[in-house]
C-alpha cells in the first residue's frame, strides 16, 4: 500500500487552521503542465467532434460509403488518442497524491510482457531474452501499465523491439531496445513541450511515477530504456 505519511506530503493541520499556500514556483509549474494537458486534449476532442458532426449531417446512404468510412476512422483514432491522454492524466494525478492502493503480489514477468505487447502498434514485433523464472513483486495492473508505456515508445517506429531481463542485485532489470529512447518525454511536459500525435504525451511521465511507487526506477539511456523493479523472493502465489 502506498505510504501516505512519506516525507514530502503535507503534515496534518488542526481544524480551522488555514492551509499553507503553495509555493509560487510550484503553482507556475503546475499551471504550465495543465496548460499542456489541456492543449493535448483539445486537439483530438475537436477532431472527434468535427468528424461526428459531419457524419450526423450526411445522408444515411452516404455514411456507409468511402467518405463516411474515412470520417468514422478519423473519429475513432481521435477518441483513442483522447482516451490514452485522459487515462494517463488521471493515473498520474492519483499517483501524485498517494491516492492508489498498491496491491503487491508475485507476478511472472512473461505474463506482464505478453499483456503489454498486445497494445503494440501494427508492424512491431517483440523479441524476448528472459532469464527463466523471473517473478516481480509488484501490483500487476500498475506494472503492466509501466511496461506498456515503455514498449509503446520503443515500438513507435515499428520493427523489432527487444527486451532482455535478468535478476541482479536490487531486483529484476529489464533493458528495452527499439526506437531511440525519448529521454525528454520522461519529464512532465509543460506549456511549449512538443505535442505527441499518438496520445502518449503523458505515458512515460506516468510510467516513471509508477516505477517509483513500485520501489523501482525507469531511465532512458542513449540506446535503451532501463527498468529496475523489485523481485519476488518467496514462492509464487496460487494462480501465478
């Protein structure tokens, strides 16, 4: 479970006592980040609304034709992009305030990679070199979300994505190779940050927080992503 008493969170205050104002620099950074999120959300939302409005005005017979299919495809892609942004944004917010219960269990790494690989873009192929019997001590849902974000970034140009994993001192280390790591996208984006056409502008910052909550680390190195997560040292639980 996430420790909400960890250093860095605001201490409790007496009833009726006013809350301390946020530091100006923190407020400015927060406002800049939210401005970026609003901009990223507005673009696909506008596209989806525009496509849906045009479809609604088209004669019924024309909706099933090439133009109708094109508009429906645009709407679907825009909504899919919007869904990714919204899901990442709210997960990021909940992680920041310690608002998620982390349910740790023994999770086989191959199962997580298989689930994460199901979301790879068309044309991407996953190659694995895993030390046998690797078990993570992690929240299954959060760990899958972390690996999905890293694999999606490595697979953004299609082609082959390679994952090597082994147990080492400190946990289980994964090295993910594919497209050049997006080191700049690990940081929280702010006003003026580059847009992201797939709806994954918040995926890596969210994955970075997930790794920290799970007691691990996510880093972007010149040729690969490196993920270190705690290993499960006891016998696997039933069902894993």
